[in-house]
């Protein structure tokens, strides 16, 4: 354990020493499992180096067994248009901030959805969730059990995206789903409902609860846009919930 700690200090010290010697560096950010406190002995160090300028907004500079280092510009860090990247900054630790808090602010902005962003994202992912469940229930109706199971599995990411967005949050990467829920619980029963051991086979039967939550958040038009087709999902979702009980 002492050896592991010394290695950790050595790696981060080397990164900070290099950054400190480079006047173009504006910040250093530790992300991933090391920042979130979920690291194992096999975990590497995920580090983002923020610079003033470079030829490309993002460059992967180092990838070894111990260090995964990405270099980006300040403007690139400020760009929140790439949705999948944003959760990587949830729980991040800013190790160097030469912008007097500016790097910290940009990291927090990446990791946090605005109310408008959450509403737009929830609407889009809700429709995708419904679409995939519709495929699932049609397969069930037609006796294509294997296809139905695959369709329901494919609906799960959209379910997670939707429920987190409806709560104004970014969906965590699967690896950090439990960490997210334990450290930043959702209201009501959702923390327990979305735990990995519960949600992985529950996408269809949770549809009624998602509908209630989504309608409460102003997304009734998404359901109404499906017309009578939505009834097929409701029927199979109710049956799935009854089978579970």
C-alpha cells in the first residue's frame, strides 16, 4: 500500500512538474477512478492538460499502463457540445488552475447540465427510449422472444439518459453508475431503482414510472406524438410489472 501511494505521488508530481515548467499550460485536471476514489491497483491516471493553444482542440498525448493524458485547449474545455465527454468531469479534481478559478469553473460547467440542456436532452432521449421499447413489444407480440430481449437491452441506455436528464443530471458511465447514485442520490425511489443489479432487466416494466416523471416535467407531447402505438407499450409494461410482483 505504501508503494502504491508513492507511485501515485510520483506520477502526479511528474505531471505537475512538466506542467509547471510549460508557460503554455493553463490547468491540470485529474479525472476517472483516481479522482472519484474508486481506483483499483490496475487503474491508471486520467489527466487532462489544458493549454492556451495547440494545432488541434484535443490531442491524446500519452497512453500507458499508468498514465492516460489528454491535452486540450481552454476553448475546447469550454465547449459543452460533445455530450458523451461531459460526464468524465463529474467528480474531477483540478490540480492546477492558472486562470484564477477559470479551469475549475469550466470543469463544473462540463459536469453540469443547464435547465435548458436537460430539457432538450430529456425530450430527445425519451423519444429514443420509447422507440426502442416499441420495437421490443412488437417483437414480444409476434413471439420473437430473442429479438424482444435484445430490443429491451438496447432501450436501457436511453432509459438511463432520460431519467437522469429528467432530474437535470448527466447519465453516468456504466462503470460509475453505482458511485453516482451512492454519492449523489436521486429523489424518491429512483436511486434504488437505477442500481445496476436492478435496472439491467427492468427497462420495460419501468415505463409507467418514466411516463409519470416525464409528463410531470412537461414532456407529454412526446408520448402524445406516438398516438395509439403507445398503448401497446403500456400493455406489455403493465404485464412485465405484474410478472415481477
